[in-house]
């Protein structure tokens, strides 16, 4: 028997961007808009750079991550990865069809059901009100048109969404938490892999995570039906491949959220390698004052924000870096985040860097506080705490 739970995984696209303030040592106000560059076909970071002197640029970074169908029972599982790209997965195009098998044919000897026509039901186990039947019909039409060319056995599908005793049940769920030996947030769907040595359970259940756009959802159902036909991730059609593109339904962008992070407990790395030994203690103390200010929960900001210093920038959510290159005094921020819906703008921020360039160390706290406020959701100067607004004195000891 070869009845393997086979998961389908999704990878998030990552965008990166920069915001800058020049024209002197004070950050200037901006409109909070994001520029974004979407990664093409890979999960590599793409940087959007804004260096305007009059407005600090906001970020944009896109990340991709999601997952695949969870498995029914099974002794083993393998993963399929869907990598964010430009327009979704590339796949075979289904010929015209209705989802209803036409005519009759002899039963394939390798068919684990022992019959040619299989009933496919659809179950929406989510809280959404979405027409999943139409998406499953598209996937069924593909296999009814092209099924003889692929798989360990031939069979045709009769779509009956409300069937009480289907051979195959396509079940849409809020989350696929596990599939065989695989588990985690990145599972998009799961199904058993059947072949000539399998005994088909009644019903065979395909689990598909809801919340993805139509193209991704159809590709996921086609992919899982392929596993039910005995196909592996090394087989054709192209949508059976382990690395594909997946996008969710539209989500609010980070700039439109009151709080654009999924965490309130931040790790921080302070890079003082370019600060003179005589000024290093002052620099770190200034940065510490800014962090402590937001930990105290100023009006308009979350009351549970915390910052923990770390020794490795790779482990930091936020990096505060001093740069001394002899240029003009300025500060800037850059951010990264996830773009699961593929619209070219990040939906949540996942990391940030604050650069303090050629500034007196007595201004480090002010500039760090300014950018922390922007990163935590302030869209304009008036939404920042008073010590960090552009009309404030950057050298005042506002923490006293």
C-alpha cells in the first residue's frame, strides 16, 4: 500500500525598502506612503530606496509563506513549496469541460476504487461565504480533460458538491495544522497519495486552507487531486512541482493598519562600531532612553511594547546603526515585511533598520525615538510623541 500524506507548502515573498530624512539633522514629515518592489519568482529581497530630503521614506518588503494541504492518515509525507512570484503559478490550462464525465469506459486495473467515475463533494468548514464549488469545478475539469495523460491510474470525476457519500471530499479549512509528519504555519493543503497498491478510504479527504486567491486555490486543488491519482512532486503537470507561487486574498497593507507588526516584543541590536570609544557609552545610553520611552506606553501607542538587546544583528527585529562617512547629518529607516497577497506592498512589518548618519551622539535618542514612532504606526509628525516631533529640540534631555 502506498498511501502517503502529502503536504503542499507556501513560501512568502519578501520586499525591502528604505525611508530617509536628509537636509540637515532633523527628520522631516512625510505622507506615510509606501513604495514597493515585488520579488519576481524567488524569495530574494528586493530593495526600494527613498532618499528624498523632505520626507522620510516608509518601507516596503514582501515575504511569502504559507503552506499546503494537510494529510489524511499516512506513514510518510513530503513537502511542496510555493514561492511567491509575479502572477501566480504556471500550470497546464484545462480544456473546456463541465466537471461531469462524459460517456463510460472500462475501469483501469490500477484504479484503487475499482470504478471509473468518482463523486467529488465540497465542504466549506470555514466561516467565509465564498463560492468554493466553482474553484473545485475548474480543477475537476482539468483532470477530466487531461487525466489520461497523467497519474498511476485513470478515473473521471463527477462533481456533486452536496454529496452525502462522496468518493473524494474537498474540504476547505481555516488552517491545515499538520500533514503526516509535517506541521506548522506553512501548510496550504494535504491529501493522501494513492496508487495501484492503495485501498481508497471512503471518502478520501483533501484539506485546502482557505484565504488564498482563486488561482492559488485552484492550483492547490489540482495539485492534491494529482496526489490522489498517485503523482509525486517530481511528476508532471507543472503544478505538481515542489516550488510554486501562492497568494492570499487581498489584505490591508501595513500603512493602513493601526499597528503594522504581529509582535510587541522586539529584539534590538545597537551597532556602535562607528562610534568613537569616548562617545560609545553616551550613544548607547541615548538609544536606551528612546527604547524605554516606548516601553512606558506613550499615548497613541501600544502599552505592551518591549525591547530586548541582543548581540547578533541576525537575531534582531530592529537594528539601530550609527554611520560616520563624512556626509551630511541625517537619519533614515528601512523595513522588511510580508506581502502574502502579492500586491507589491507589505501587509505586516517583520524587521527594521534605523540609520543615524554623521549625527552628534547627543541627538541619537531623538532620531531613534522619531523612527521608532514611525515604525510603530505613526503616519505623520502630529501622531508622534512630542519629544520626537520635527519642531522639538533634538538635544533636549526629554527623558528627565
